[in-house]
C-alpha cells in the first residue's frame, strides 16, 4: 500500500468504539480506515470489496517466494493439504516464517475489518498455491463458514468474518478468474451442490495483478475458473480477520508439551475436535 494512493481515496471513516469492559474502565477504541462509508456499506451488503495495489509488486513477490519455499518444505509431509501438480494449501504462516509477520497489520484490510466487525479482531494467515502449467485446476463454488442452521436459533452467533484474499502473482484468463456471487453471504437459500463449478447468473469475475486484494465476507459464495495449460503459478494469501473472542486455542497456563486434551482428541471423533475448539474453516 502507498499512503498517497490511500489518501486520495477520500476522507475515510473514523469510528469511536466504547467497549463495555468494566474492568478496563470502558475504554474507547478509535478505528480509522481509508475506506469510505460507501465502500463499507458495499462490503456489508454485497459481501466483497476490491482493493487494488494493497501491497507493492516487490513485496508481493517476496511473499510469493516465501510461499513457494514453504510449499517445497511441506509438500511431502503426511498432513500436507496437497494435490501433487495441482495445488497446496498452507496454514499458520505466522508461525512458519517471519516474512509473513508484517501481514498482522496489513492496511487497509485490518482497519476495514475492525470497522465492520468491531475493534477486537485476530489474524490468521494462510496461503494457496495452484501449480503452473496444469489444465483445469480450480476451486468449485464454496463459502468458508458453512455453519448456519435452519431454523435460525434465537441466540445464534452469526459467523461474521472478513477474509482478505491477497494475490501475489497475476490472475489472468490463463490462471482463471475469481468469481463471486454478490449478496450470497446473506442469503440462506443459496445451496450449491458440492463440486459444482458452473457459471451462475449474477456472478462477478475478477482478475488480479500482484499486490491486489479482495475482502470477502467469509460466507460469500465464490469459485475460481479452471486454469489453462498456459497458467502461471496462482499464489495468494488468505488472511482471516476474525472476532478476537473466537479463540483459535486456549493455551493459557498449559504446558504445550503436555496437552492433556490430546487424550480426548485421540478418539478421532469430529465432534470431539469441535467441542475442544479445533474447528477449522
Ligand atoms: O484461488 C482463488 O482465487 C481463491 C481460492 C479460494 O477460494 C480458497 O482457497 O478458499
Ligand atoms: Fe475460498
């Protein structure tokens, strides 16, 4: 991001949030973002917001090379999310290479997320790479948090998260567009069968230069168009901007070498993992 480019976008938005935190004397958290109220409304209503040039091309390439290095280190591991020659998905990047650490405060993604989710968010950094030169590599229609029950319980905690897709290498017709269904994050009736990657009415197609980003609501339906033989490596980071009270782990006071709850996890049941907070998107 260049400060100049963001400054020219307009006056931006400032929100003073008073937290209902008695212990901390009801502190005020001021969030300023370069995004205008109209942009923020569009994000909430349509479920996405494109931000070109969020980082510079050189920074994008530095991050792309760090993703490639990690992919080489992890591809052979038994737990790798890896389809040889097609793609690899890498998680917990903040714990794997300090090159990713500046993404903890990536602007304007962070301030936009704090404005629409509330000032307390945490950040997860993950990456996807689709390998070059392979025809037909794509992700079919999906949303990241398929957890909404019908009927909606009266005290349901809606899974609002903002996911920032930050593209590190170009996405052209060869790599295949990212397609989004505007408004689908707020439409419980969108039910697309698993594996369906067909074009749908109203889909928006996006192409990217290195450093471009799109913020999406985690429940927005999206897919990628299959690659052609001429595709370069498609490399993107996925930043999860998540309400901070949704904890990834509860390790306070626990010796990480002796996690007794691992004995519970050992039963291999999906609902045991969920009950222990290991639920992943
Ligand atoms: O490849 C892309 O552009 C999007 C990938 C995606 O949606 C995902 O990894 O969840
Ligand atoms: Fe996705």
